[in-house]
């Protein structure tokens, strides 16, 4: 069957790997430095890809497989949430552009309870669109990809039950 769990997870792994590879290409070859929200979206894609590859050899009826299903849904939801906020910032930039500190500094300097609001508040560089493909920004494409992963996983979960 074309929509088997192995095919879906293989596609998720390859898709997430391709997205990370393309993000690194844009960063290192095109000079597009990622903002804090871009980095969080990258982490979500990396975690989803790792969970997808881990789940390949596990039978579908296994409890560990179900746990991995829900973890992929969780991280796709988190990634979609960050991407939605990022898209909102791109369409509604703050009046005062403040580039702020980079993600590493914020996470290393502040406790997590203070760092997360700083990251999600967004900075001037989170609202600037430097690259588009087919009319969509990187954050908008990330939102599309996270939404596809979420819908496929929810469909697969429904189909399994």
C-alpha cells in the first residue's frame, strides 16, 4: 500500500532532512542568517525527522509506536505554532525594530521561563522577509510543511483506529 506507515515516516524523514539541508544552504551559501523563530522551527523539523526514522522499524500496533505518533503530532503542532507567530510578525511588524540578542545568548543568559517569552515576542529581524518562493516566505512554507505533517499524522492515527 502506498500510504503505509513506513512510507509516511520515510517521507517525513526525507522531507525534514531536505528542509534542514535547504535551510543550511540558504544560511551558508546565500547569507540568510536565521532569526530565533527560524531556529526553533528548525529544531522542530529535526526532532520530527529523528522521531520518524526511529519509528520505521517499530510495528504499528506497538505502544512505543503510538507514543512516537503522538510525539510527532506534538512537535508538528509546536512548530506550526511558532511558524504561525512568525508569519504574523512578518505581516504585522513591530513599530520599533529591535534586533535584540540572538537565540544562544537568550537561552544561555536567562532561565527558560524568561527566555521563551523573549523568543516568541519576536524581534525586528523576525519580521523581515528576505527570501520568497512562489510568493511565500520561509516561515509560510514552514507553516505549510508543519500543517501537512499534522494532517497526515492525524489521518494516519484515524486510519489506524
